[in-house]
């Protein structure tokens, strides 16, 4: 566990590996010292499919971050994702022994363990148990039950779990580089730490981290994590759609998406054509702009529809006062905000990392938000540990499983 | 573009005339009559009465019926010249009252080599813009023919405004070796007729951006004698693109690479009334990529009345380098003959035309391969090679594409774990599945 104030966050994404080295100051101040980014290979839909190549990419990103920040990296915290990651809300309950009246921290730990006593597939392991609410003798809205008098303590947790072996693979490529894993955090949780402040959490917000291979989302309501999830569809799918739809090579589809594409339809001049150039600068083909946008629109619309369906099933929209925050590389796509607004029917923001100081070019780039979020998450954890509260001790378990492996 | 009075430069107001001279010329003229009827008035001129009799050109002139007795010039340019002199009145009658005279000549023989310069001179005196499209003999036809061709070309240079030369030695390289001989000749004839047709289109086409003679001449005169030509047609949704691609694919342009050292290029875009600005812009963008930055680029656009006509792109340029390129074609610029008034008028007009750049006389200097001192010298820049023309520009292959209809088109995700949500495989493009539900 990183005892010093240097924090390193790594995201092994489908399209790139990002490493952020930051220095934690007092009052939760966070200063970015350096970043490293390397194009990612051997990763598909957020999961490792070729360990040795992915290890190399991680090495490139880490050594770039090391030289940029002038810090030797030993411990890193990692963001993980993948379609196997699932979540649910669970309630645990303990009965306080009658010889004792006050609720103590031991009870809090116990209730957290009870909450995990649910059936998850045997190959799965817990990633996070995030406290939502405590109930003392059925009384709602207890924030800190330590010291309160009661007979029965209940607690709601948001539990995130994933397939153990697949998570281990994600960590392997970092360990292979001789690094110690400090903490493991899901992409969605990390991103939310990067883009949301306490006020927005309290108001309620949806954070959607659209990366290359996956789209992670997390829902905050009443200041706590209400839902989270992973949809294994991302920017690569958009490129793939373009490639299949327009019959052009994938690399060119990717470039076309970034340079010309928009998720909005009906905005281009009818019949407007885009000519594609091949390597020799010779034009290979001409395609209609509206066609390109239609393909992209269909995919983006579908992603938001699927997420919206999940969100609205559990969280009413009036609980989401702050609206939707988009981050991740795919959020750079033109018109994506408007599409999201049309689906969610609430304000949609392109999230920027607030409360972090460092080079503007990094902070304004949503591609780094997950890695920054990892650092923020670790920082928040450290702050809780220094001043061990009940909340902290429970959160302290998060990731513990993997730091031991 | 400055307008200029029509009476100074006869353009569009008077009909264009195409004159095929000699056996090869008459054959080409016939091809034009058959391929593009109504393109222009076509005249066949030969000293061989038999060849004239079988020609389909609407107008025929038998040159020198007394000199040759209708038996042809027998490969002797002197005889051809005599014959032309004898029929000078008839020639003058053929060329009068026309704006543009295009001569089709196969050099190296008797009638073509001997009579063509006479016809060019007469046409120029009559005030027409004279363009000569010549083919030079194959090298295997011997030095004698090559020398006659060179001499005739030099003479043509003096009288015609511009000479475009097709070196037919290259023809064999351009068509597949196994192709039948008539196919090969067909293909080369097609190229020549396309060239003629596109020149007429450029000169006579009506449209928002006509090309001026000045533009054309500055292209033919600037730089070295060798010129580049490509033409393509396109139809359907992607027509602009197809057309420019085919034009650049022309064997004479070496897939656009030959344009790399061009120093002046005319791009002519012809099309139906539905031709859009963005299509034109796309064509120009595409072409300009292959043209050096400092080269003159002239755009001309003409619009036909027929809605079904294809978009045609004609790229015509010249080479900077002094040495003739291996390209099958090169252009020799015409020096204005010292006396003819048509040339004087012409010079005036080109001077008025801003894009056509400096005085044409000066350009001619540079256009000549000979040193400036020999500007008006008689000997031509010795072209060698024989008749047969070159292969047609890239054949427009229309291939019917089969519609890809695999229900599970997953592309790069083919081998990855499928992402199934609500019974749908999300790796398959959304637009291929059912319309998204709201």
C-alpha cells in the first residue's frame, strides 16, 4: 500500500494504456506530475487477450509516465473493466448482543460480511462493497451508526463482483512489469471519482465512461452508488460498424470516425460527400456524410438506450438532479452529447476533471479521466484510513483481495 | 476570366471541323463519324480515290486527281505536297468558316505528311484555331518513314496552333500482348477519338466555366513538348469520383504520377445539369493533389442538356522536363507563322486572358526543344515512331458487386466473446440489426 504521497493510477484500456502519476497534498489536493500513454494492443473489450503484448504496452506507458514525472514507480493502482463485471445491491443485518448497547466498528464489519453472503458465481470474486445506507432498528438514514444504541443494525451495500481469473489477467500485465498492485478499482467507480464532486453525488448523477471496447456506467443517487455496470460496447464497435457498413479498412474507419464522423443525423448537407484517401494520397472512395453519421448514430443511440433502460429501471430520473456525465475517449465524438440528451432527457455534460491541478492538456482530455479517477479513489481511501471511520474501514476492504495476490 | 469579342477569336459561333488526311487520318475520321456522330463536320482528304470511296465521312476531298491520278502518293511526301497544292482551292473551301480545325494525320506516309502542312496553313489563313493530332510511325517501319514524319511534324508546327503527338511505339506496351491486332488498333483509335471529342467539348461546351483557347494554349506551350492526357467517365452515385479516377488512371498519365512534374494542367469537367459544385470541387481536389503546387491549374466546366449524360473528366497537361517522356503522347507547340493574321489575333486574345499568362511567343521558346536561336528553324524535334495509336484510357470496368448478406457480420469482433444483451448480438453493427427501438 502506498504510504508515501505519490499515487499512480493505470488504466489498461482497449485502445490505449494510460498511466497517471500524481502527488497527493493536504486537503485532498491532487497534483498531476506526469502521464504516460501508449497505444494498447492485446486488449479486446477491456480484457487482456494477449498478455505479452499488453505487458509491453503497459511497460511503455509506465516508463513514459516515469520519465515525465521523474518518479520511480513501484506501486500502482489499476482500473479494471470487462463484460464479466456485475453488480447488485444487498442488505446485511446483524443483531447486537444484548450485553452491549452501543454499536461498534466490529458490528459494521460484520454487517458488511453479511451483506456479501449472497450467491455469486463460484468463479467470481468481490471487487467492491460500497456502503449505501445504515438502518438502526429499522430507522432510515443513519450515516454513522457507531456509538448509537440499537438492537439491530442493517446496511445496504452496492456490491461489484467479477470473474476472478479474468481480473487477474488484467493485473498480470502490470505485475509482469515488476510493479506492485496497490488497489484495484472498476473503471466506472474510478471515473466517477474523477468527474463528480460531492455536491453532484448528492444531487444524483450518471457517469458514463465510453472507452474503446466497453462503456462503463455508474449511478449516484442521494450521495451513494446506486447502480453500476459494464456494457461491452464502445468506440471500437463504432469503428467496426463503419468499416463493415462502408466497406473500408478498420484503420481508415477509425480515422474517419475521429476526423469526420458525428453521432448526429440530419445535420449534414444532403449529398455531402467525403472522399477517402489511401496511403498514396489517392482517393479510394467517396462516401456520403449522412451515411457515415447514420451508422454512428445508430450505434451510439443503442448504447445510450441500453444504459438508460438499466438506469431508469432502478433510479427514477428525479433522483438524478445533476444529470449525465460523459467521459472516456468516445465522449470526444461530435454530437454525442445531443444524442445522450435525447435519450436521457436530462442535462448531459462532457465531464472534465475538477479539483485536480496539472497540465491543462491532460485534465481536459477525457481519455485520462479513468486513470486520474484511480488516483483520486486511492487518495480518498488513504484519507479515510488516516482517520479511520466506519466508512473507511469498510471501504478498506475494497480491493484488498487483489493487493494480496 | 475576361470575355473577349467573338469575332477576334472564332469560338463556338462557327462549327468545328475535323479533317482526316491520308489513309490513317481518313480511318480515324471514319471512326469519329461512327463513334460520335454530329460531333463536328468531318472531312476526309486523301489522294487515294479508293480509300476515299470506302470512307464514311460525309465530306470527301480527293487531293491532286491529276498529280496522283487517284492512286495515292505512294509514300512520298513530295507527291502529297504536290497533290495538296493542286487541290488548294478545294482545301480552302473545306476549312473556311469554321472556328476550330482539327487535323488527324498519320505521319510518315505520303499524303498525310505532305498535305497536312498545306491544310494547316490554309485553315490558319482562314482564321481557324488549328490543332493537329498526329501519330508517328512505329520504329520498325524504318528510318525513312521516321524522318519523313519528323519533317512533316516540323512543317505542321509552323502552321498549326498546336500539335499533339502520339508516339505509337508505346501502343504495344499499353495493350495486352495477346490481344487481337484489331482490338489493339481499336483501342488506340478510341483514345484518339476521345481526345478529339474532349477538345471539342472543352472548346464548345456551354457552362459556367468555359476553358479559353488561351488556357489551352498556355498548357500546350509552356514547358516541354510532351503532354499528358487522360479522360474518364462516371455515372451513378459516385460518378465524380469514378470519372476522376479513371481519368487519372489513363495509361498516358501513369496513374496520375506523370502529372507530378506537369507545369500546366487543364481539367475539364463535363456533365449533366445535375452536376454539383461539390462534385466539381472534389474532382479538382483530387487532381490538384497530383499536380505540383506551382503549376497552372485551369478548370473548365461544361454542362450538357441531357440529364442522362455521364460526368466526364478530362485532364490535359504538359511535361516540364525537356526530354519527351515515355508517354505515348506529346505535344509540340505551334510557333505562329511569321505572317498569318489568325495567329496574330490569337496572340492578342491570349494576352487578354489573365490565367493564360505571358505572351505566347515567349512561351513557345521554352516549348521548343531546340535552343532559342533556332526558334523558327525548320527541323522538328525529331520524333520517331510509326502509325498505330495508343490504348484507350483505363477501360471503365463496371462490376456488379454482390451484396454482402451475412446476418452475423461482426468484423473485428469475429473471434471475441459475443456481447449478447437482450438477445441481440451487440457486436453486429446496429444498423444491420433491426431499427433501434426507443
